[in-house]
């Protein structure tokens, strides 16, 4: 048991200066919301209700690439200026910007003894992810390295955009396998409201030496899919001429459907409760108000012949073939975007979580977790550790430290107040001690109604009997 305590204490110390996506909530046993992270997790309540309006709100925003301090420098006159060199130095190869908003509309759950637990919930969710490569800042250097006397090219790839809003109805079941193992599963029906999704966006800029005469070759590639109340007009040439946004009231519900599943399990061993879960494994198929914009153009800029091409007549009607008209026509062709109405499918950003919990005392528990989510085939991981204090039946306080994939660190804390059937919670991750250095914000708050708080006997919060705990400690 001493080794277990030392191990968890070490994790807390390592991560205590460490960004989190809800690093506190999964381990507060008084909260029904912990089940959202692993369908095998149980709260200490025999039943709970979450009502519309007061059920809560969850907001999670993150920018892994840079913060305010990395982008702006303050001059002697207290003015802020954009510093691209400083930005490029602090950006990572791939930089993720995420925004998630969860609004629970209705939820309830109950357990039958300790063998089964059933949950049902309806919520509205917004997910938005943008991946931006550091290479986009290289354009500031131009297309020639004077120190090395050579031309350079720029390739901006791995640009990715995915955003969606959908309503989720979820039915979950948790079952006790034996005294040490529990399994959980949750089925989710999804109904999409609107979405935007990019596919293989790329921009290439190359400088070509043709017998000591240089020209620029610029090409674009990629497509953007959208399901939204917009009207797109196509010109006689077959390319997009105009885009108009319609009233949001024109959105048709229950037209873009999908399905997802959550899987999870827990195992008790040597005083620890180990957990493993995979959530949001699913997709939405968008069929209503779908649009596809596609670009695949190239343009060659050969410079300007100042000897005679700048002599443009004042009367454009008399000089329709002027040099600048030709340039503008070429640029227009370069920016042409084709359009078609086409259904498409988007996958949810799945998450995998591994966790470990340990009850050090009846009033004190500790935990560690590793969470990974996928965005456009790339993995973004965070490691967290924390402790929770359980004061009687009415107060729980938690603190956690997290370090994410960008080696950014932050603290999180949570508070749960329970009086009778009334339960209020407030969770805050990435506490903004210094706004200029903050890479995001994450908080959730709301009111639950809980019934029949499970009685916690001395030394049994982890699910082990007193005799089993005595054997482990000795």
C-alpha cells in the first residue's frame, strides 16, 4: 500500500504544475457527470435527475499553438504589435485550436443495488477544431534566401477545419461482472444541426528559375463541405458567384442523423481502481442543405515588364486587352471555386481515457489519468493527476494538475455542494493565473438532483471490503 501511495503522490507532484479537458470531474464520485467519461463509472447516488435550464453548461476552449504573449509585443509607448518572428518561434509544427460547448437538456439515471446502473440523457453539443501548421508563418521570409543565394518554396498543408452542432440522445448501461470488474456501454443517437468540414487543403508557392528569369508558381487544392442554411449562386462559367446566408430558422431538424457508442470498464487491483474507456466512436451523415466547394487551381506570376506594360490607357473601354486586365483575369481564374450539392459524413473526434484511482483515506482520494483525442488522424494527449477531499456528505473539493501535448501546464479545481437532494457543482480547469500566458479555458457548472446517497462504510469507497484492505496494507 505504501508503494501505491508513493506512486500516486509522485504523479501529483510531477503534474501539479501541469491543461486539461475536464481533468477534475471524472474522479468526483458524488457527481453523476463522471459517467460521461467512462460508462462504467458510477456515482455514489442511487438515482439522479438533471432538468432543462438548470442542468448546467460546459465550455472548453484551447489553443495549443500560442497564447497572447506569443503573438504580441508591448512597445515603450504601451502599444501592442504583432511579432511574427516570436509567433513562429513559439508555434508547434501542428497547432490545434478547439472549442467545445455542452448543454445538458435532460438526464436521469438509477442503479439496482450494485449490479446494474442505467442512464439516459439528452444534450446539445458544439464541436469546433482547427489545425494550423507552423509553415504558414514561413511566408514572411519571402521566396529568396539572400544569405544562401537560393530561391525557396513554401508548402502549406495539414490545414484542417471541422465544426458541428448536434443533439445527442444517449442510453447507457453499466454492469457488475464480479467483485473486481465492471463494464459499461452507451449508445448515442445523433441529430446534426449544421457543420463545416475541410478535406485536404493545400497551398504551394514555388519560385522557378527559367534561364535566370524567375517566376512564381502558385497552386491551391482542397475542398470544403458544409451543411448549413446558405444559398450559393453559380455563374454561367460554372463557378461560385455569390454566397448568401439564410435565416437560422430555416434549419431542418432530424434530417442529419448519426450514431455513436461509448465503451468502458474498470478493474480493482491492489487498492487501485483502474479504468479504460473509448468515447464518441461514431459519425453523422449530413443530407440536408449540403454544399461542396472545391478549388484546384494554379497561377504563374512572371513579373511586370515596366518598359511598356505600365502604360495603361485611361479609357478601359478602348484598351480591353491591357496588361492589368489580363492579370486580373488570370487571378480570377486562379480563385475560381466549383460547387455541387453533395451529401457527406463526418466522424466525431473520438477520445480514449486510461485512469487510476486510490482511496488513501475515507475522506481523501487520489487519481491519475491519460486522455487522448484524435483530430484529422493526429493524436493529442494530456496527462493529469489530482486529489479529492470528501468532507462528510455535503462538501467535496478537488484539485488537479495537467500537462498536455504541447507541454503546457495548468491547475484545475472543483467544488461540489450537496444538501439533501440538491447538488451544485463548479469545475474549472486551466485556472487563468496570467491571462497573457493562458492557452484556453475550461469550466462546467450546474445543478443536479440526487436521491439515496450510497452509504460509504469505512475503507470501502474503492469497493474493497475491510478484510481485503487489511490484507493489501499488510
